[in-house]
């Protein structure tokens, strides 16, 4: 999640729905901030890093 985003919002919401979930703790934010020049959009790199993290995790747990 982005820096400053309240970490309890999504888990609280998912628990209220009784929905199972995982939290993957990986710092992509600092990578994006280090690679993308100030004033440029971070969306492209951030989405690729997040997608790669999700793909790796789905393999790890055997999901399809």
C-alpha cells in the first residue's frame, strides 16, 4: 500500500465480510520512489511490481 494509507481499513472490511485474505508484506513503494523521477507518474512501475508480487504469491500457494 502507499505510504500513509491506514493499514487497518482493508483487513477490517474483509473480516466484516468473513472473507479469507492474505497480506503480502513487500516494499514496492520505495523502489518506485527511487526509480521514478519527481513529478512523473508512478502508476506503470507500481502496477508491474504489484502484479509480479501477486503472480509469485499465487505460485507459492498453488493458486490458479
